[in-house]
């Protein structure tokens, strides 16, 4: 048996197209364009590439894109003042502060200074709490994208056994909450989990988000399970070059699973697509419109 490869790149393109249609309809009915503001502090190379991609895709979706690039030594008070200005700007529906921030900046303080309504990353403590309570919230983009791929694959997730490997605030915990909301039976496994291989083998749905290259082997996977690989790890090849791999050993997983997301080309493209979806959702909520259909949790 060879597993199906879940094409996140193609699915994300469809999401972006639906967002673009939603933006055009919103602009026609409301008379203004949804806007996304990105704050980048310092010159982290990976962050710069990510912000550049966000800017391009925001414009392609027909949204306004506001970039704020600050030097690495910008005082924390200045960053907080900029966020407060964006909170008050009616042209801005979504605010994203690119992580990581420099060491002298309290990241939690900055993230929680963003208006919860404009927190399109879904990291604000109010959104974390609302998601945990099953209330309407801004949902973190990577878990939201993973959920969309799972719903597309299975339709209803009700009654399925799901294992989330990893307990981070950014992916693991919100992913578990989303799966629980969709009526899965959810286990969060982590570095202290006993007999972690057996726990993973019990999963109909296995979401790997631990940041350890190819940790999940084929023997960890129940035959026919759906595997969502959130990991993005750069490793050296025998030729002295580097390549990207996930947290799952892809070749082994392909021989056991029913479906697997590849790295790259799986969950990654969904993250920016869901950021755009969240911005459109925020714009809808700001004027009392229902959430855009099919773009939320």
C-alpha cells in the first residue's frame, strides 16, 4: 500500500482564491478593503523571507498590506506604541508581530498588546482562552490549516482517535482543542509520554509538531492513518548540502499511512493562506457580518 500525498500547496491556492473572492465582495458591500499589518523587528533571514511572502500574497488576495520594519535595537516601548497605533487604525483588520523578537523584547507582552479582535495569529491570551472554552476566537493559522486538510480528507472527524505529538502553545495545544471541538477523542503526546510509539499507533489521525527531524517512523503509524506533518527541519545531506524534512520519516510513512502531508508542500503553504483567511474573518466581524463560509474553524 502506498499512501495518498495530501497536496497542501494546491489546497492553499484554493483557499487564497476564495479569500480573494471574499475580499472583492467585502469591498463592494462595505466600501473599504481589508488590511493586514506586519511588524518585523530585526533582520532574521527566515523571518524576512516569510514576511516577503506574506506581503506578496496579501496583495494578490486584493488586501491592503502594511509593513513595518524596525531595527533590531528598537526599544520595547516603541514597538508597543506602534502596536497601539495599529490597534486604533480602522484600515487595519489584522496585526501580526513576526516572531522571534530580539532578546530585549518581552514577546508575550507585545503579543498580548495586540487587540484580540485583530490578532490574526491567534496567540493573544483571550483567543487562547476562547478557543479552549469552545467560543468564537481567532484560531492560530497552522492548526487551522491542518484542520482544513483533515476535514477535506475525511469530511466529519467525529469519533476518530487523534494524537497530537507536541504541546506547544503555537501548534500542539490549539490543534488538540480544534480536534476536540470536531468531536475527536484527543491525546496530546510529548517528550515525557510513556511508550510514545504505542500511543501514536493508536491514532486514526496523527499530527506531528515536535521540531525533531524524521522522529516519527513508519512503525509508529497505524495502517491507513492520516498523518499531518507540521515539522520543518533543515538537515545536511551526505553531499554536504541541506534539505527540508518534516517530523515524520516520509518514505516510511508512505508505506503504512492512508494519507500523508509532505514537507515541503504540505502544511506550510496553508499557514499564510489561513493568515489571509483570518484577516478577512476579522474584517467581517468588525462590521457585524457572518464569518466567511468555509474559512474558519
